[in-house]
């Protein structure tokens, strides 16, 4: 599936790398995505990716576990 067809807020797998990242949104020809360790990456919007189901999203800045 092309990245531009994936809904915002979806975890995706990059088939060539095998890496799983969180897709935030499309920004022109590229997207804003986040790795599991919180680093931002910009993936080409026309890339073929595999959407996957995850039970959680990356934490928002300043968010805590509620302690």
C-alpha cells in the first residue's frame, strides 16, 4: 500500500528495511514519521509500506505514565 493511502496515526513497516515506524501525516512529497525510540524521519509519500496494528502510539512530549 502506498504511504499516502495509509490513515494518519498508523504503525507501518518499511519492507526494504524491516523497520516499524509510526506514521503521523503526509507533508507534501514526504511524511512525518517517528521511530520507536522517538526519532523523526521523513519517508517518501509514494513508498510502498505495510500498515500494522499496534496498541499504542508514541508519547507526546511531557506525557507521563500518570505517576
